C-alpha cells in the first residue's frame, strides 16, 4: 500500500470538484459520509474517477463520486449508504448501482469496462492519499491508468487525457503495469505510444514487452521477396507443410484482427459500450456470448454486430440476467 504525501496533497487542495464553494462544501460532506459508511460496513473499496485522477494525476473538476467495490460487496455498500441517508437504486445489476445525497451522485461500480474488478492484488496496492483534509483510499496509479484507457471513447475523451496525466505525474511500477495491462494490451500500448509521441517518459522496454504480448513474433516474419521494378517476379512456392502453416497463420491473424475491431466498435457504440460480450468467429458465423441486464441490450448487441459484419450470420447466445432482490434490502426514498 502506498501513501501519497506532499506535492500530491497540494495538488488535491487546488483541484477538487467545482468552482462553487457551496457545492464544494456539500461535495466534501457527502464524501465524508461515503467514507464513514464504507468503513462501518467493512467492505473492500477504493475511489476511482475524478477524485483519483485529481489525487494522482492532474487537478481537474468532478461533480460525482466514483466508488469501486467488489461484486460481493456491492449490495452491502448500497445498504450501508442507505443507512447514512442516501437514496439508492440498482441501476444495472451487471456493473453499477447509484446513491444520491444533497444532489451529489455516488456511482457504486463493481465491474469497470473491460471486465476489470477490484481484485485482491489491486486492493493490496491501493494508495492512501489526503484529499481536502480527508485520507482516502485510491486505486494505484497503474490500475487507474488501465481503467481510464479502457473506458476511453469518443463520448468520454477525458479518460484518455486523465491516463496521460498519470504518466506525466505519477511514479509508476512498470512491471506491475505490464502485468495488469494484459487484459487490454492493445489499448494500453496505443496509450503509451501516444505518450511517447508527446515526449512523456515511457521506457522503451515497456513498449517492447507489450508489443510482444500483442503481436508475438509476427513482426519478425521474413518479408516477402522484393519484387523487381521491371518484371514482377512470382514468389517461389513454399513446401507443402510451410504453405499450410502460412495459410493457417494468415487466417488466424485476419480473424483476430477483425474481432479486435469489433471489440472496439462495441466499446465505442453507445448502445453497447458497457456490455460484457464475448465473440467467436466460426467460418461465416459470429457467436455472441455473455450476460446482459435486459432483452433490449441483447438485441442491441446483435444489431451492432450485424452492422459491423453484414456478411456474417449472427448466433446470439447472450443470456438476459435474472436478478432477485434480497428480502433484507433497505430502501430509502
């Protein structure tokens, strides 16, 4: 566990949530109530979102509180907030609950985009930082960077720049970042290359390791023989075994390339950007698997997939999750 002192705390004092003192005072009071509720409930939690971004990266405004908890702690957290006077709702049983107090929103997040959870390793590496006179639990800067990079889309560009700010301001454990980035290596590799293009100090070995994770040895395959500028030369035929291997490698590459772009489309399209969907391509058939919270979301997933791959038949095996509210759930109006 890290403790952030000095300069980071000073940044936090400048850059809380709003320019309006009255709103800032309400925000701080609600934030104290959230911490008190979570400590009393004894659940594993940490702050992400604008609070963590301001505490670990760049000072910026935020008007809500993003609380990251474990899936098993989500119900307990909601009940604890209800006992402290919050109005609560189960917004989406797949990843998000909400709580409201004094016109301040608290997002209780138990699965971030990209199937990122508050697991034991993330919890053990969280940062303790002072934020407006209150010592808060923040996710480690490496984990926040990954969460932000994965959540980035056309509609939420601030996530990308929050992640860039972490690269500029936070002291990062690069080995830990590489290990944790393997859930979304292309997105993190893109972010780090972009940071290097802006003269932000990202070590080359980090780029190289992530590149290897994404592409393996594909980039080291011998290039096709250069064609004559005068008479195009036909490449020599490969031995039968190598020809078959080359064809298999090419098919696998193009299949994975296409599915990668489909994952990006699902992440960016507002109809599907929070859905937990897996893809499998078998010939001309695209199989969709996963769980969603409503029949409408299941239909939306099929629509987006069909629009992106109109020449494929879509086998929609996505299940609609059935959620039974526990009998002891407290409701606060």
